[in-house]
């Protein structure tokens, strides 16, 4: 199944053989590493591997100058372009320019500041059916009127290799429709999560982080899964994002 084209923005198909012509000099090597990791049959994120194999994984980037404004337009264009296809599990990966000297906390600050920028510059109101408080189990990050699961892969994830997808920080934006039919509590969802945990045990050298859980579970908060420690610790007592 061929990927759709997103017109008018820098959004590109990650599976395309050539990197975008207007991309920065560091992007080709980052893309090669990212594709190699995701395409490995043992990689535990089935959603990401499926999206890559079926040409439903898209990309954008944030260059060394740190200008986030283009990403704002790219994410909106991706959501508009994919909205007519709710049954296709399309995902956007945002590649941030590598910063070799940054530690794990620094990558976390960059992740949360990126989400804060997107929220502060959102062109649409927060969805009426999504709680505004991250302390609600049904809260999740929303942008351009679309709720989504967002997680970060950082080069400082060493024990959690499943969250290390290259030399720079990568943000994965997964609209809620990606999980249709495989929600927590469903037979398909239970099977998918069982397989992911099995593969995580083989891929990572530590147990799954204790914050990982199902969306809507009252004992679980979505934001705690977005950027996690390389061990079992909690990085924040409350959500760094201000709605």
C-alpha cells in the first residue's frame, strides 16, 4: 500500500529511498539508523515497524537552530492529510538535530519544551472530549484538534534500546485512531501488548518501565509514558506540560 503525499509542507515518507532534497546535512545518516532499527524483526514496537513496512510512517525535522515553527505546520499538515484515512495507522516521526553532549535530563527538557511550544501555538481549541488535566486518566496530548500518543526516543536510552532510534532525539506522534481495535482490554489489544512485552524482554536489558499501561486505566497517566527514565525511576512528580 503506497503512502499518501502530504502537500505544501516538509513532511516526507520515511520509507522513500531518498531523503528530502531540502533536508539538513545530518538527516540522511539519522534516517538510515532509524530505518535500520525499526526494520529489525526483533524490534518490539510493532506499530512503528508496521508503519514503516506499509509506507505509513512520515517524517519531519527540527534543525540545529532549534526553530520549532516549521514542525508546527508539518504536524498540522500531517493530521489534515491523514484524517480522511482513519483506518490506516499512520505515524509522524520528528527528528531533532543530534546533540552529542546532551544528557538524559537535557533530552527530556527538549522533548517537553517541544510539546509546550506546539500547545502554546495550537491553532485549534483543546478537544472538548479530552480532559485538560494531565492527572486525568483520559488525558492525552492533543494538537490541531487531534488527541494522540506521543513518545520520545533518545540516544541516552542505553538499557532501554527500544527507545534509542539514533544519534538524536526522535518524537513519534501517533493519533488515537492508530490504536482503534487494539485498545486495552480488547482481545486484539491484549495479544498485541503481550507480544510487545515479550519482545521488550529480548531487546532491552531492563524490565518495562512501571509507568507503562493502558490508556484510560484509572491507575495510569498517559503523560508518564511519553519520556521515561533509562531505569525504573520516575523523572517527574507532575506533568511538565502546562495546558
